[in-house]
C-alpha cells in the first residue's frame, strides 16, 4: 500500500516534469534530449558486457563477411551526429 502511494507520487512528478519540459523552447528541449541520451548511453554501455567476437562473424554469409570493414565510421560519435542533424533540420 505504501509502495503504491510512492509510485503515484513519482508518476505525478513525472507528469509535471513532462508538462514543464514541453513548455520549453525547442533549443532547450534538444539540449535536454542530448543530455538524457548521453546519460542513458553511459549507463547502458557500462551495464552491457561487450559481445563482439569473431565467432559471431564467422556465422555470417561469406558475401556479408566481405563487407566487414568496408565502411569506417567518422571519428565523431554517430549518435551525436544524428542529434546534430535533427537539430539542424528542426530548428
């Protein structure tokens, strides 16, 4: 019962926060999105063990294996690039 009360309070605070965020100008909302994404990315990167092994690659079709390494990512973070793209598109 006490747990339900706490959950309701948290949901009400979350709802209030969402309403306040939606009132912010778009530039501030994008900044908030970037901050949240970076925070979530850090937490998930540390909680998920790396699973990049050569065993998984050997199970791929030979044609698909031939594509490995053909495209190299820019030194910039891909998520950051996409957020920048969206900022430019919608601002």
